[in-house]
């Protein structure tokens, strides 16, 4: 039995039946405290999905962690900030009208959400690491253009065929 405390209790209650079916756990709540019970593997997946919902991800993005076996990570801005002005750092990550966050999301093929001093990332395991690196670079004061250039360069690298796979005829 696992317990988490969430601010977005309404989203969990509204989608309780779907969550129970997909995650294979029994969900109950008392106030903002959500309890779920199932096998240890299912409880672990439920913790990840419910944490994603609490961070502000859409229901479909959060469920895709379980269904598509995507990676879910959380970065705390305080862990990487050299200076104390967290509001300015959050502004650098979000950008004007959310353009920086949207550009990072598009370039890394990951879903990104920010809540207080935490940034959530959902994506394929090979795409989450570059997303984390680029966000950390921006937190530490790197230029946005350099981050974008690095991500675009990463996308341009073609896959090298070593001839190990048989050709389909």
C-alpha cells in the first residue's frame, strides 16, 4: 500500500476508474491523500503516473508512462541553480508565452511541465537525457540559442547501417 499527497485530487477522482483499470491498482482517497494498493510493480507505475498528474501533465501523457513504457523524470531547479533568484530561472525556462518550453519539448520529443521549482519530463529513455541536459544548461545560465543548436545537431546525426540486419526482400 502506497500513499501520496497531491494538489490535483479532482483529476485523480474524476479519472479513478480508468486509472484503476490501466494501472491495476485499487485507488482510495481521504482529502488530498491518495492511497493505492496492488502488486509492487503496479504500485511503482501508479506512483509515477500519479506524480505526473500532480505535476500538471495531461491525463493522456501521464497514462502513456505505463502504456508506452516511457521514462518519467523530475528535475528540481534548486539542485542546479547557482544563484538564488529562482523566479528569474523559471522565467528563462518557460520563456515568453511558453515558447522556450514548447521549443524544448519539440526538439527533444518529450512532454515538459513546470510546477513551482520542479520540471517534469516524459519521453522515450534515449530522449529524456538530452532534455535534462538542455534544461540544466538553461538553469545554469547558458544561452538558449546554444541549447537549441546542440539539440538540432543531435537530431541530424544519421543512423549508421553496420550491415548487421538482414535485408528484407
